C-alpha cells in the first residue's frame, strides 16, 4: 500500500510524540547488505561471545522480509530514559537504563497504542475504492481477491478506544492467519463493533453493548455502508451475503495493513534502522546519538507493509576527532571506532554471560550493565540531558513513599538500590525475584546477581 498523503506520517509522528517518544523516523525497506556484512565479520571474529542468538537471527537482521515478507518500510522510534541522578562511585553500580521498571513492558504498551493509530487512521484500501458495484458484486470481488476483512480501518472513527481493539494487534504478535484466528478466539476477541454503529451516537461502551445486543461479533463490512437500512437490516444483509470478516487483518497484497513491532526483543538491527530513519548517528562507542538528546534512549521499531513514499535521511556523524569513550572504557572493549568486543564489555559480562566472568576482567564496580562510555560522551553532558517523560523509568527507590511529580527529586545514591554489595548479597532468591520482578535486572538471574556482587568489593 503506497501512501502519497504525507499527513498520515505527520499523524503517526504526532501520536509518537504524545506517547513520549523523543524521535520517530521513517526508513525505506532495503536489504541491509553493507551493515550485515560488518555484523558478519563481527560474528566471524567471535565478538558476540556466547550470544549465539545473534548468529541464529542473522538472515532476519540482514533482511526484515524474513520477518515480514510484505515489508516496505521501518518506523524507528527512540524513548528517553534519562533521570537526573549520577552513579555513586562508592557503591555497586547499576546502569542507568535499569534503575526503573522494565522498559519492554512500558514501551510495548506505547507501541501498541501507536499501532492502533496507524491502523485506525490508514487510508482505505486502494483495491476497492472507486470500483463501485452493488454489495453482491463487491462481495464477489472481495472473495475473488480472497479479501474477507474490512478493506480499511479508516471507516472506523480514528482515535476511538475500542474495548476489542486488540483484534488489530494480533497481527503484531506474529503467526500466520490461522494462528492469529486461533489466538483471537482464545482471547475472545470479536473485533470492534461495526463502524455502522458508530455514528449512531453513544460512547464506546454503549456502542459495544449495542453491538452485543445485535449479536454482532465482527464488522459485517464497511462495504455495506451507504446501502441504507438500520443496523439489524444491514446485519441481516451481511449474514445473507455470508460476510463474516476475520477478527484481524489478514495478509493481503495491497490490502490490510501489517505491523510488527519490536522493543529490543527481536532479530532486527535497531541501530541501523535508527540511523537510516534519521534518529541519530552511531557514536564510536557504537550507540546511537541524537543531536538533541544524546544517547540515553531505547530504540524500538515497527516493520510494516506501508510504503510511505517519502523517507527520512541519515544525519551526519558528529563524533569528529573525539575518542573519549574509547579511552575511558575500563576494559578496552571498544576495540576500534564503532566496534565493541562483547567478550570484554562489562555490560555483556554482567548481564548476558551465564558462565564465569574471566578473572582478569575488571568490572570497575559495575554489578549490572555499564555506562562509562556514555557517561564520558560530550553529547550526554547536561545540555543534552532531558528528563524522561516516563515515571516508570525513575529509580525504583526514589518513588517509594515520595511524590513522583516532585520537581526536586530526593537525592539518591545513583543505583536502584543504594546498599553496599554485602547488603545486596543478602537478598535470597525469593527476595531477588520479588524485588526485581518488574525490573530489567531480573535478566541476569539470581546466579548472575550473586556472581557479579562477588566480583566487586564495595
Ligand atoms: C547484542 C547487544 C549488546 C551487546 C553487544 C553490544 C554492541 N555494541 O553490539 C552487549 C551486551 C555488549 C550490549 C551492551 C549494551 N547495550 Co545493547 N544491544 C545489543 C542488541 C541486542 C544487538 C546489537 C548488535 O546487533 N550488535 C552487533 C554489532 C556488530 O552490531 P552493530 O553495533 O549494529 O554493528 C555496527 C558497528 O559495529 C559498525 N561497524 C562495524 N565495523 C565498522 C567499521 C567502520 C569503519 C564503521 C564506520 C562502522 C563499523 O557497523 C555495524 C553495522 O551497523 C541491540 C538491540 C538490537 N536488536 O539491535 C542492543 C542495543 C544496541 N543495546 C543498547 C544498550 C542501551 C546497551 C548498553 C548501553 C546497556 C548498558 N548500559 O549496559 C550497552 C552499551 C555497550 C556498547 N558500548 O555498545 C541499546 C542502544 C540504544 C542506543 N541509544 O543506541 C540497543 C539498541 C537496545 C535498544 N533497543 O534500545 N548490547
Ligand atoms: S559499556 Fe562499559 S565496558 Fe562496554 S564498551 Fe562501554 S565502557 Fe566499555
Ligand atoms: S565520546 Fe566522543 S567519540 Fe565517543 S561517541 Fe561520544 S562524541 Fe563520539
């Protein structure tokens, strides 16, 4: 589906901004030949350490059409997690991104909402527009095109918060049509009520109630709109035409919109798409830097079959002759400009490594992740630091018993927990599971937590 109208993109950007994303850019689908070549070299040199999953997902990283065969573009998004605190060098250090709640959950919810807007405001299917014909003819045409779902969510009023709107999102979860339909059934997703009912007045709950009372479980078809008749008559007509429509968008050439979203949870080259979508450039520490916000942000993306027509362009690398991150890295993990060897990276060792940490590797006081290369970067100096709009990313301990909206936050030690390593080591496995249930820190698992604490002496 090619979108010529650029206001659609503006709608998406505006919604992303409203949800708190600091940047949203659009990149045209391409096979990532050059970048995946560098990834190939990195893998061949063993720089991924034990992260075998990167190798396994190589083809998907190289070509997102292995994820979504209909892919025509990638929407890249950035979400700021900066909070105004610094690390306390006298205590065990936890990287900034893990001070608050787990970003996967928080950002997935936001992406879902964004996807809802993309779905609901999309221009109608080009297939059926202007084709005319009566219902039976159109229905026949739909069948011949194997199109059984509403040709466009556009007819549903944009911005309405349907109870059942998750129908649209099943697609995002992946799976083929049959799997999606099965999932929809298991979730008791019956799809939003007919757009016909909208316009009859009433709030969403009333409309949904009405739909239920009419025994309407899925939109009969927006095609029937315009033919007149009251709801019951139209529904009867839909039934007689055997229009049932599936609970979610099916994959069709030129038809329904397909979206697959990721929050650091899939085989996608997040940083490459962010560069291509103009979110920022890759710093020599290999993280993406935005000229206004520095690098304290997460990256997400939505792979879609929408062709937006006009795309963003990469921005220039502003690192210049600076090499501060390379010289500050405590372990020499930034082997050369833009290339990090995970084997030597404290972040890898304290989060991803499930085995022993090499004895000669200095953890520099870090027990979860590492921020050194970003802390020293001039693009993360106060001028570039904007406080996150998401309360969930504020350090856990601050919010306990304090006003979350306070403009002068309680000073804290700069770690999620401001205890010494001896105190932290006393957490039992059950307590660890409870304290970090909603935190990225659980990724290191209890064994990793104990191992990391055992390696520092603070
Ligand atoms: C694997 C991984 C790691 C590994 C490897 C890190 C790395 N640099 O690759 C480890 C566990 C060490 C790690 C650590 C961290 N990670 Co991490 N990680 C990932 C993950 C899952 C995949 C990245 C990947 O594919 N790496 C493989 C390398 C080869 O890929 P690449 O860096 O894109 O490779 C490019 C460069 O090497 C460059 N290149 C190579 N050779 C050459 C030569 C020249 C001349 C040039 C110009 C370029 C060049 O081109 C390559 C292709 O573009 C991504 C999420 C995702 N799905 O993408 C998050 C991700 C990169 N991580 C993220 C974060 C936040 C971190 C940490 C800051 C966490 C922390 N505080 O501890 C650290 C930062 C460490 C660092 N300096 O990179 C964020 C970065 C956000 C941002 N602003 O960019 C991401 C994007 C997750 C997310 N969705 O938000 N991570
Ligand atoms: S995260 Fe730490 S160890 Fe890894 S490259 Fe950056 S400074 Fe070096
Ligand atoms: S510290 Fe310097 S070289 Fe490293 S990413 Fe920042 S600007 Fe680039």
